[in-house]
C-alpha cells in the first residue's frame, strides 16, 4: 500500500511569485487536508477537500487555494507569496470524512520564500 | 474554541529513563485524541490514538490514557531509547457548526532528546 506522497520536496521562490504543491493521497482515501508548519511550531490547518469540494478552511487568506481531482490527489496553490509563507507544507489523507478518522501525513514540501 | 496545550519543552533524558509528556485539551463533547511524532526532516506519523473516554492508546512502548475527568491525554513510556528522539504533538479534531470536518488542531510540540 502506497502512503501519502508530496512533490516537490523542496522549493525556493521569491516574494510575489506563485507556487503549486502536489499531493497524492493514500490508496482508498477520499479526504485530503493541507497544513502549514512554521519552524518550531505545530501544524496549522489550511483547508480540507472531500470529493473534490472544499470542506472546511482554517484562518488563511484567499490567496491560499486548492483543488482535489477525481483520483483524490490534490494541489495547494499560493499566490503573491510572502516571506511568512516559508514553512513545511503537509498533506494528510484519511479514508473518510469525519472527526474520528485518523489522518495520514506525507513527508511535506519545504518552501522557502526569499 | 477547541484547543490542545502541551507541556513546555524541550525534554532531555538519558536512555532507559521514564518519559511523560503532558497534554490537556479543551473541547466540546468527547473527541478522539491523537499523538503524532515527527522525526528530524520528516512529516508526521501517527503514534497512537484513543477514541473514547478511558481508552488507552498504545504503540511502540508508548501509552496514553484518555481521561475526561482531567481533560488530559498524557504520553508515557517506561524506558526511552535514543531512537525516540523526535518532536511529539498532541492533537484533536475540531467540530464546527455541527459538522465533523476532521481537521486537526495541534499542540505546540515537545522536543524530546534522548542521550546514550
């Protein structure tokens, strides 16, 4: 069974640019969540996708957007990058939507904004 | 709102010492509770979970008991190893507006370093 994978592993961008991060969910999982983890902090929830629809969003501005595809893979897009967007971006998938479901995390994409 | 508070860190122990990392929570109802571990340079891995009050989650020698009376989910291990050095996060899912979104809110993390 293949786990959650993310690409790229590392990325360097400059302020004002746009970035797209990708996530392939674990086989059989239909729910994908994205988190931002700043250095030395716990992950912060960005949003969740269930059956290609956004289903819950944390306290992040609209320049953070996403997609989920029919195969349940997902993208996170960030426009107009700011220095504070530098972080580890984690994708997590779960078998179903719900508060009791375990989320399985990918290795993350480390983004550096200069 | 729902939240998780972890003990201040970091924690430094010698091999074979006893470990406790405190976690308390504030939540509506009785959510599932989780401990995740993050090894250097990696993403998060589920360590253990408990889905209802008085449940004990366990894995790899780690244990945590869901105690609703004290709203706590403390992580314990009787004898730590150097390989346990990592960051440990307590987490719970948030329910908002009557809908179970399944998003997680995390504590700030506790850095554990185990010396030989």
